[in-house]
């Protein structure tokens, strides 16, 4: 029993041991597999990490490339190609930053506008290569003159700008401007010739003069304009009175435009007297501005402004049509032989003179041969050929031409040969001296001889005394004009005067 019992127990134990062994083997297998799979997973993971890192690196590199490319593009877009200076775009950004910087940190700074003097002349006469060399030279000189924390830019053409940072007093701006001027004393050697380079400077300070971009630039520009007007090669700091003057000028310009539109600039008439007949035979048309308050302004108050605004053609058209309309009856009734109307030198450049005159004569029915146009030598300096062909055309149509202010400028006798001139008007400055100055007498007598010899009518302007009138008549003047015979007067007053004096053929 025992033996049987023992053997079955042993059997059980062995079976148990075998099972335990199998299970251990199986677990070992499983653990080995698990370990193998973990290793694989680990490697796979490592690969993935490496891959991801590689990708990330590429992305970083690529981004860096793009940033650099963009920075280069911005740098290029903000550089002036010719001089390598900051360009207008960059300047605008830097100026904006400077103004923001002021509002945050209260750093006072100045804006300098620099404009080269007579650059156009060099560019036009010596050539564009020379122009480029001048601009590069100017850029280098400005760079040399400014301080380390200042910024220089080329705004375009021959305009440069400097932002002068950390200004303590106006004297600092003055010093920088002076240094620039001193640098500019170095002329530029170009292909064996010496090119003088000079500049004008205008400046405005933040916050003393302005605290915003628009005013700051406008004020620096006004100051620069003042430098140019005062004979160039100077620095002008902006001052508040300039702004006031600009405002007044703007108001004057607007008032003049309105006056022209409303016909408030009207022709007045000054008699021109014949020496032989002793009577008024012609009239010079002189513009007068009848203002809203009833006062009358003379040309010295408005002609220059009209010229600067390019409104001389408008003035001419307005004055010529009104005077032709007014004077037509005077001419038809033979009370007046002709009207003499001033032409501004700039009108020849416009090339519209011929058409304007023809149109007005047609519209008003005014006889061509009763119109005289007064031109000055200034018109001839512009382009003698172009002017003389326009004058020739006018002459063909019967219009008379007078050379005005003769004896006040260059008075080239050559003009008398080359131009179809009918009348010569001796300048007032010569006339005022004839009573006392032997040289003035000699000159007037000689011109009188020439005029007679070449068949040109001679008029003396600005005759104020009987003595002058007497002497001028003897010296060969055909006609006299001046306060002695009458000042410029309105249409009604002039007409009254004409009616009072009977025309020559009626009294004969
Ligand atoms: P201007 O053409 O030499 O005209 C003669 C000027 O001398 C006029 O001045 C006239 O009033 C003045 N005058 C005449 N006689 C005497 C005199 O005996 N003594 C003195 N001291 N002055 C005398 P005004 O009218 O002031 O005109 C000045 C200038 O303005 C004119 O000089 C002319 O250049 C210009 N101007 C006037 N009206 C016109 C116009 O309609 N068109 C253009 N383009 N210019 C005009
Ligand atoms: Ca005149
Ligand atoms: Ca004159």
C-alpha cells in the first residue's frame, strides 16, 4: 500500500516539477521575446527620434536661410544703389523711429535737408556720369562730416537728409551743418576737370520746431527753400516766422487765383503821347488788382507771385481780352492808334502765345494792327531762336512788337537786327538821368540815331518833367510816356480823357 502510495506521490511531484519547468521555460521564452521586441522598439524609437531631429534641424536651417534672404532683400530695398546710403524708404522708417524715440525717451534730434546747388547744370552740361560722380562725392562728404550716431540718407535726385541724434542745443545742429559745408569745399576731380560741388541746408528740430513727421519735414523744407533763395551754400535753421510768411504767401496765392477767376485783376491804361502831334496816340496796358476792400494793388504786389505759380498766361489772357474789348471803340473812332500789352518772358516757353493772341483778337474783333506786345530781354535769353520765330509769326499777322526796358539790362544791339521789332522803349532809369547826366544823354542820343537809321519807333518811358520831355523830343524820341502826361488809370477815367481830347484828324 505504502509503496504504491509513495510511487503515486513521486509521480505527482515529478509531473508538478515538469509543469513548473515547462512554465519557466515558457516564461523565459516570453521574456526573451519581450526583451527582443523592446530592443527593436527602442531602436525603432531611436531611429524615429534621429529622423525627427534631422527634420527639425532642416527646418531650422531653412528658416534661417529664409530670414537671411529676407533681411538681404530688405537691406537692398532700403539702400540707394548709387551712393550706398539709406534710401527714402529707409529714411522714412528711421525718422518714424526717431520720433517714437523722442516721445519715449525725450531725445531731442534735428532733421537736416541738404540740396546740391546747381546740380542740374553739371548733369546737363558735363553729362550723367559726372552727375553720378558728384552724387557719390557728396554722399561721402556728408558721411565724413556727421557724427557716429547720426544717419544720412539720399532721398532721390540731389536731395539728401541727415537725422542728427542727441542734440543738446541749436549750436550742435549748426556745428554739423558747418562741418558739411566745410567738407563741400573739396571740389571733385572728374576726368581731368574740376567740378565744384556746393550745397544748401535747411533744418528743423524735434521738439523745438515740430513733434510730428509731416510738420518736421515741411519745416526743414521751408528752411532749405530759404537757404536756396538767399543765394545758396548756406544753412538756415527753421524759425516760426517762416511758417507765418509761408502762410501769408499761401493766402496771397489763393486770393490771386480767385481774383483771376473773378476778373478782379483788371487792365488800367497809361497814355503814350506823340511828340509831333502832342496828343495821346497809344496806351500801355498795366494790370491792377481791385481787392475786396476796394483798394487797388500795383503789379509789384502780385506779378512775381503769379510768375512763380505759373499763372502769367492766365493774367495775360484776362488782361488782353478785357483791354481789347474796352479799346475797340477807341480804335474804331480813331481816338487811339494802338494798345501796348506786356508779355511775361515765361509765356514764350509755354508756346501758347500765338494761339492766345489770335483767339482773343478774333473773339473781341480788335484789329491786329492796333495791338502791340511788349517783350523784355529776359524773354530773349531763354531761346532766341524759339522766341524770334514766335515773334515773326505775330508780325505776319499784323501785330507790332516792342522791346521794353531797353537800356536796363544787356541791351544787345544784335537783337535789333535779328528780331522783327517795331518799337524800342527806353528804360525809365536812362530817362530819369537825361536832365543831369551827360553820359545818359549821349547814350539816349546814340540810340535815337540808331532807331531812326533802322526805322524803329522810339518811346521814352518814365517822363516826369517838361525838361526831360523837351530834351527827349529833340534827341529823336517819337513817343513819350510818363507821369508828366498821365499815370495809369482805370478804363472809365482813361476813356473820359480820350473823349476830352479830340483826335488829330477831327481838329485839323
Ligand atoms: P513796365 O512794363 O516797365 O511798365 C511801366 C511801369 O512804369 C508801370 O509800373 C508804370 O506805372 C510806371 N511808370 C510809368 N510812368 C512813370 C513815371 O513817370 N515815373 C515812374 N516812377 N513810374 C512810371 P506798374 O504799373 O507798377 O508796372 C510795373 C511792371 O509790372 C511793368 O513794368 C511790367 O513789367 C509789369 N506789368 C504790369 N502789368 C503787366 C501785365 O499785364 N503783364 C505783365 N506780364 N507784366 C505787367
Ligand atoms: Ca511795359
Ligand atoms: Ca518798361
